C-alpha cells in the first residue's frame, strides 16, 4: 500500500490527497499574489505602466497586476534614445500624407500633451529632463520643402502650443554645434531629452506605492477566456486570473494577437566616450526622423539608420548588426564629430512597433479585453495620453 493510499484510507472519503494538493502555492500567495485581479496588464513597459497609472487613478480600490516578460521592460521603454519629442517638420509632412492632416495633427497634439504630463507628474529633476530644444538637420532640397510649409506648420502648432513660431530657422547654430555636411537647421523650443530608465523607475515606484503589483520574468504563453474573465498562463507555469485584460505588448503583439497588424522595428543606438569641448547641445533629427542624436552630458548618443535596411530591421531580435553600426559610426565621423577622436562605449537596440497608417492602436479586441500598442517610435510622449483613452473605456 502506497503512502497516499494509506493516507486516503485514514481520511474522510470526501478529503483525498489529490484534493489537498490542488494548489502548490502557499495560502499567503493565494490570498495576495494569485487572487483574482480586476485588471491584468500584459507588458511592463511605458504603455503598460501608464495604463496602470490611469486605472489606479480611476479605480482606487481595484486590484491591478502587470506581467512583464523580462527582468525589466525589454522592448524600447528603457532602450530608446531618451527623446521627449513630438516630431520633426519632415516627419510631420510625411505623416500628413500617410495619415491625413487632421489625424497627423491629433497625434502631434497627443505627443505634446504627453510630454507636459510627464513633467507635471514627476518633475524635471526626477527624470533628468533637459528642456534643451529640438532641431532638424536638412539638406537644401529638404529645406526648400520645409520653408514652403513653414507658415502651415506654425499656424497649426499655435493651436496646440499657443506659440506663433514653434519652428524657426537657426542655420547659424550649425557651426555653433560643430555639425558638418548639413545645409540648414530648423529649431523648435518645445522638445527636450530625458532619462528613460529613471522615468520607468519613477512610474514603477509610484504604482507600487499605490498597490499595483508588478511581476517581472513572467512571459505569457497562453490566455483562456471564461465567462467570468480570463486565465493567463505564463512560461514559468504560473497562472493568473482577471476580469479585464489589457495588452501592452507593442512590437510583440502578434505572438498573442496575430490578427493585429503591428510591424516590429529595431532601433539601434550607439553612445560615444566623453568628448572634450563637445559643442553639441539638444535633441536632433535627420531624414524624416530616421536618424536621431543628442548629447548626454559630454557624450554623443546616435540612433537609427534602419531605413538603410528595412527588411533586416523589421525584427524582434534585440541585437546589433555590423551594417547599421558601421553606418552610425560613419554618420558620427562625417556629421557630428568630424576630426574628433572617440570610441563607442555602448551599443544596443530596442524594438518599436509600427502600424501602416502611423496611428497608435487603442481598441477593444474581445469582451473586457483591450490593446494599447504601436506608438510608432514615439512611446515616451504618446503612452501617457493613450493610457487615458483606454481607462475611459472602462
């Protein structure tokens, strides 16, 4: 007679070892970590954190759980360039053709308001926000196109910022910043840089202090819908239940929601060693935003160039590639640090999510289930505002 069989004979017939072993969790875990949630958010990056922020604000006593597949957000939230921006003139002009003018301006306004919201909630010091201004470097042909559209750009920006001249020519600053190989420079006074890691940590700290549970290393493997809600199974064989479900999985969305068309886009970034007498100051864009660079103290951060190889860069692989890294090094030596001696101290990549129409996705995907994804490379600025939209849906 085995141990279990002997034990079962000694117990009341309704009480078997199988029933006693129904859960391997402690009762403390069952009554705290694994009890049913009101909201479960898949994805602990900026979109997921801001969604939890808005839901906690609206539903003070709600149980909110965030599941993040990495030990920290592994898309682009802490692997971006640290830009607090709403778009350069050439990007805005291109997006107006793709999205239509009204949708483009609505998206720009959301980005602008998102930046203001971040600064208002956390303060500039906490997130190392530097209101340094934004610039776009232009070649002559591009500058002619922007100059033709400048009255239109400033008129529509005035409705957003209240300022009549959001964009102005600053060609004289090309030499001031030590930039070479560009014909023109246009400036806006509304953009800045911030520390992406400190922003994520500030959001996590705020949420946890208000009762939101954040569990890292919890990649979701499957989701089962029931009449009373959803059961979410993770790769580490832990199961969580919830009434409402929010997908904040951005470029990785198709693993769970294959019907949503989101294209992953890898953004590669390099950072230089400290540069004595560095002249560069601000956040800069080039070529419709495909290149972006800024100073981080006396170092230069440069990212982008994925338009040199779209097929290879439309991937979820968090790696760097020789072809893009070589192009970034070439851009540094030709345009930003000509004649300067430097080494690269950091090289990384982040994964963004893009839609064909360049619009963020905030939509219902099932009963009590929503997707908040695809910020099209502008997650820092857009996430605080699109989170308000999904909270309003509950």
